[in-house]
């Protein structure tokens, strides 16, 4: 007789109590942030140690050209400018003095803002275990583009403009940006590799233990450490949080694939990390999971496995189109290949990790460079705000209505009518 699945909440009152607790946590975190902001603004000037994530030239409307610096401090990401007379190197460390008086609380809460500087020290070489790992990966590649690609794939580092252009043309930003897709591949790979080792000791010393439970805990702990390495990348943070919640619910015999659990996980993350509310990556990550849930809820039971393998990716890709092109309007025929590329990546990603571990990371550089440098003509798909709003409303309505879920995919075809 199958066991009865439990629900996390049985009455609306329980959900209300939980949300009130989260509201209290959010209020405390916002209070702490406001206190930190007042400390930040207490002086008009402040010095910070920072790493250069990117440096590029930009020309404003008046025709003045200058260097834009994107910097990472221990607490926030900072944009500032400098003259063209000085060369800046990515990943180098500097000490910078900034003017804080014009920074608003909302900008401070986002942990990403612009501030003018009045002094930039000489560059020093980056150090630390993370940088040594990044250097180990990058040293295996002669071309800057492939070095950027792999360091972004493994350590969520900033990518260069040429690589960003290539990624946009292919429509594979979700593959490059570390998210739940990567977490799933890493989780499965580590789990399968560790299982034979665990079984050997389990058969001899602890046959009463659950291999699935113990190895799942092991991988989650491993990925929690990886989250720190990635500096709490929003999409990976959301993925890991949902993985933890899902694992806990499954171990306690609760329903896992419930929309309530998804939205409560999002609320939990926003309560503890308010800056995620301003993260486009976090939005895409949550929206993608919502569409996954919608497909599994409304359509997956009606098709065979091989049909679901095809239709699942097609549905999510179409449904995400409006949101993606609203923020990133570049469109190209290359982007039609994104679905088969996703299947290729499932093999490529763990294979590339093993090659790098043995110092053979450059083995795939020649075909990879040919792939990255290939470019078809691109266009602009300017999505109207009303269509963007409609797509989001349709996604929420689809939780209850199957026709709305189908409508999400149909609306995903509409960007072709807004190409200029």
C-alpha cells in the first residue's frame, strides 16, 4: 500500500503564520541593512579593497571617452570611472577611495551601484585559494575567450565583451551562468560516481543506512561550500535552496512538486537576502522553475518519456522567450539550436571538469573556438512592456488553468513579430 504524501500546510492560516514570520525576518534584515547604510554614509568618503571584474572604454553623449570599472568588494559590486590614460587588468586587486554621499538606500540594498572615485591605488596580483583555482583553469587555455568561458562556468567570473556577444548570439546565457541546470548535472555526476564507493563500505559496515539519503546530504554540503566559492550567485543560491527544501520534504514524505513550496522557497530567500528582489538572474531562475513545474503538472503525465524529453525543453524555451527578449533583445537564427545544445552540455560540462582536473582543459579549444566565433546576422526583438506583463500574468494564471499554461508557450512565439 503506497504511503500517503503529506502537505506542508493544511490550512491557509498556517501559510499566513509562516509568511508573518518571514515578514518579521525581512524587517530585521532591512533594519540591519539600513543601519549598515547609515554607517556607510556617515562619512562622505570611504576606502575599499576591490577586485577588478571588468574594465572597458565607453563614450558618452557628449563624445567624451572614459574607462568604466566594474569592481567587487566584500560587500557590494561597484561601478566607477577612470581616465583612458591608465590601463586596468581584469582580476587585479586595487584599493579605491569613493564618494558615498550620493548613494541611495535602494542602491545600497541592491548591493550594486555607481560611485565616483577620488583615488585608485596601484594594482596588486590577486591571491587566495579561489584565485589559484581560477589561474589553474585559465592557464590551460591559450585563447582569452575559452579561458573566460571556463572560469565563468566554474567560478561565475565576469565574461569579456567578445564572449558576451557570442553567448548572446547563440542564446546560451542560461548555460554559461551557473544555475540549477549546473547544480543538477553536478549533483547527478557526484552522486553516480560516489555510489559504488559508498556501496562498498555500506555492505561491510553500515547496511542499515540509506545510500540515497547519505549521498544526497554529502552532495548538498559539498554544493553549499561551492556556493561560498561563487559568492552567493543568485541563480545558484535559488537552486540550492530549492534542492535543500525539496530534499527535506522528500525525506519527510511531503509533496515536493507543489507550487506552494516553490513560492514559499522564493519568499524565504527574499526574507533572508532582500537584494535578490533586484536580481534579473534570480527572476529568470525562479521563472524557469515555475515553467518546469507547469509542464510537469499539466502536460508530463499525458506523454511518454521520449516525448517528454523533447516537449519539456521546447515548452520551457518558448515560455521563457518573452522575458528573455524583454531584457536581452538580441535575436538570431542561431538561437534555434539552444535546445539540442542543452543536451550536448549535459555531456560537455562534466567532461570538461574532468579534463581540467588532469590539466587537459585545452583539448576541446579548437572546436569550441570555432563554435564561439560562428555568427549569423542578428536582429533586435523589442518586447512591449504590456506583452511582458501579459506573459508573467499568464504564467501565474497557469498554476490553475491548463489553457493558460499552453498560452505561455503560444505567447513565446510572439517575439518574431517584434523583430526590427
